[in-house]
C-alpha cells in the first residue's frame, strides 16, 4: 500500500513526488502511508491504552482509594487528651485491673491489724469501692493498662498493630469501642465494634460482653469486620479489668459514663 492522492484517490508509490493519476504534487509532510495509518499496533502505541482500559484502571484505583480512606475514617473515637486521670480514680482502676480487693475505709498501717466489724472473731469482708469512669478517663486507663502503642514485633495476633484503645459509653449498658491501629504496622486504620454489657440469669450470675457491628473504618462486616472484632477481643482479654467487671453486682451506663458496684 502506497501514498493515496488526496485529490483523485489514486494509489502512488511511496517514493512518488507527483500523482500518477492527476499530476498533483504530493505533500509528503502532510501524508502518511495508508498501511501505517491502518496499523492497529502503531495506533495503540500512539494513543496508549484504550478508553475501556483507562476506565477500568481509573475505577479500580478510585475504589481502592475510597476503601483506604474509609478504613482510616474515625468512627467516634475518643482522643488522648492532655492531663492525667484523677489519682483516686486511677488507683481504683489499678486495683480492679490487678484483681485486688480493697476494704472501704480500712487503711493498713504497719504493725497494726485491720479493724474488725460485725461479730467478734469475724473478719470484715474486703470489697472493691464503687468505680465511676467517664469515656475519656476509661480510654486513657485501658490504653495504658494494655501497654499501647505496641511495637510491631510484640503483636502477632492478626494484621493490625494496635496503637490506641478508646470507649464511648452510651445508655442501656452499651459501649462503642474503637481501636486505632496500623495495618501490617504501616497503614493507619480504625477498627470498631459495639459491646452490650448483659447480666446473666440468676441472682449470682455475672455480666458478659455481647459484641456486634464490627467495622474497619466505615466499612461494614463483610470487609475485614471479623478481623476488627478479633483485634478488639484480644485487646480486651489482655486487660484484666474487663474480666473483673464481669463480677460486679451492678453495672450501669449513661452517655459518657459508666458506674460499677461490687
């Protein structure tokens, strides 16, 4: 295939200067061999990817970016504000976390026996004092008790390396739990779940945590939700205070506050 004359349409040799059909001078700067113009491989090289390919790549990376942003979106987590929790509250939480009972009003002094109450020869029952925590204080104390943030090499339970644990107390014994973590120790993500504190049947039955609605950022259960729930449960298991609270005689929550009586 040679050069096509734009005036008469006659096919000429590639080396032609004048058209053999009409004698018109051929402008080689504005003309290209028809074979090259119809070469699909040359077109692909000139134009790059097809519109369909470009659309697919754009949609893929767009969805990937949205998923990453949603995974990083905060979902009501409490921040680590400046200042330390009240010492009395921090001490009471430390006792709860260590599982040590404390008799209210009974301070031990060196060389003296504890004061006995009730019938002669009967020891006073050791009892934890009531504990009230607001959401921010509870978040600080539990984060510290869990030793967060954990170095990557010390956390091997799943792909998320936890950095901060927070709780937001709601009415009807409901807690919004949020864990800020790094996926594979690099990408910041936010895992969350809802925990309802329910008391078992029977007078002596303790409390338990019923977990639901796990999420990775704002992504629902079917996108890494189970991994988020595993992360939260493993962290709760690492803090003895959560287990001790199950033995409370009464637990009540309201917006921003929890109270446990023992």
